């Protein structure tokens, strides 16, 4: 049986890592679709969206302070008796009425009052049955900047929650990318095992033929069978890892397991422009917006001491049951000036200031950690590139050694153990190469994320 050169198999295997640089700027479309589904499934992302909606409602509530409030009122009251003037006042009113009538009739002051002229009893101050229906209007004209500061605080809170949600999306995307890359590493490793299986089959065919011709012993075949069993154990281990990775992807994305099992991800390198400037991370922007929100909350607390102006209006629809002292309508403007509230506003303002300082500390800590993560990712990438070059050299050396020992074994100058050990060295070197490609991709993804340049 003619043997295929080992270098040809290696070249075929490495072909999957050579991609067009222009295409390397984008993630695998299948991976992008998985990320999209994962973001749609994430409960944490949905919670952040709901928090942002709440912040929008807070803004509407702050604006609604300046919208006139209308209220319709209705009531019925029954008193134990009519409210009237006291007896002396009633007598005075009746006497006054008689004087006015006599004056109008031209009668002298001392003349007796005509009996044929009726007198009108004094009206009740308030009838015992009281039915009222009215409308009130309350209109805040100036809130002392309290509503304005509340509106700005809510806007910055919405922005903070939105950026926090985007940061959570980044974390989910990174987890999906990592799991997808691990699946790609498993697939690449399975290809390595497949090539090793082919070469073990060739060795077994040769040994079987040699045994028939009396040139080898059954022990050699048993050693090959042992090597094959060890290969099977590795395949089983990879299958178990693949099953777990598919399960993780299913939980992250909600995609059907049968569909995920059909995926064939590859360890394609993600290229990046090393000269491109970093962008501010979503985590930092979320903290900065939260810091601004607390600053406006502090201003809102201080603004409670600024006078507030409001307009008040009232109109009674029913006049019959109004008392003599009740107006049918009125309009007025008022000023409320909070001079002292027991230090409540001042203490709340101090709390908000301390909260703002806390966010500033978190921002500075976050910037330091991001700078460190950028350096770590850059060093990891450089190390992975170097390890890939070392692995390629190790493959060249291992395959040359294998071919030399294979020829010696065919000429009865080397043992089957030496050949199998050389094949294991080739296999190990190829595994290391796949791992280095995986590490390169992980480091590149981490660096893009650290610089705020990860797009998905």
C-alpha cells in the first residue's frame, strides 16, 4: 500500500487556518447568529432593558410635575340642623328690613309697620343638606429646579443602565465565542486523531503482511492495537467534551441540540488593526453615567430649599348648597419656601455625593484593570504566536523522525515501539499547534474586548 506523505496531511489540516485577511475582520456568520440568539435569550440583558424602561418612565414622571393636574370632586353632607344667625342677629336683621321698607313707603320712622307687607326671613348661613360638585386645578410653575434635576438624573440613569446592559451583552458574547472556539478546537483535534488513525491503519496492514511472511511477531500487532485503543480513548474524551460544549451552547443560545451538533466551527484567526485606538468600554461609560446621575440627585436634594411657585384654581358647579361664605370659583398663586427640614435634604445630598465618589473610585479602578487586561491580552497573543511557530518546527522534526523510523522499521532496523512513539510525538505536536491557534484567537478576542473594539 502506497503511503501518503505525512506533510500532505498536515498541509490539509493547516489550510483551515489560512484565511483572507479582509474576511478575518468579521466573525463567522454562524457564530454571529448564535450570539444574537444568546443575547435575545439572556435574562440578565432583559432585566437591564426593563431597568432602562423604568428610567424612561422616571423621566416622564419628572416632566409631569409641570403638567396641570385636574381633579373632579363630588360630595354630599347632611348636618344635624341648618346653620343660622343667632336670635339677636336675626332680630336686628328683621328690624333693619322694616326700617328700609317704611323708608321706601315714605312712612315716618315712628309709624307702625303695615301688617299687609310680608317680611323675608334671614337666609341660612348653611343648609343642613349640602351637595357639592367642583373641579380643582393645580399647576406647578416653578419647582425650584427639583424636577429639572430629577429629569437629568433619570436620563443619566437610563444611559448608565443601557451601557451596563451592553457590557453584559459583551460578557455573554465572549462566553459564546469561547465555547464556540472550544468546539472548533475539538473538531481540529478530531482531525488530528483521524490522521493518526490512518497511519496506525497503515502500520497495522504492514505488520499483518510482515507476520504472514514471518518477518514480524504478533506482539507488534498487539502494540498497534494498544495504540489504537489509546486513540479511541482520546476520541471518547473529545466526544464527551464536545457533548458538554454543545450543552453549554444550548443553554446560552436556546438553539436545538440537534442543530448545534451539525456545527463545524473552525479556528479562523480574528485579525485586528494594531494601530487602531482603543474605545471607552461600556463598563466605564456605565459608571460615568451613574456618577452623573448621583450628582444630579445631590443637586435635587439641595434644590428643596429653593422657593417653589404653583397656581391653584377651583370652580363650584352647584351654587344652591354653597354657604354664604363659599365662593363659586377662585384662582390663586402661591409660593412654598422650605426653610428648614431637619437636615433631611442636606443629609440626602451628602449621601449622593458619597455615592458619586464611590463611582469615581470604581471608574479609576476599572480603567486600571482594563489597561492591565490589554497588556495581558497582548502578551498572551505574542506568546501564542511564538508557540505556534515552535509547534510548526516540532511538527517538522517529529514527522521527519517518524518517516526515518518508519523506513528503518520496514528494513528491520527499528522497533515498532520507536515508530509508535514517533507517531505520538507528531500527534502531540499537532495538538500543540491547534492549542496555539486557539490561544491566539482567545487572546485576540480578549484584546479587542479590552480595547472596546469587539464587534458582533
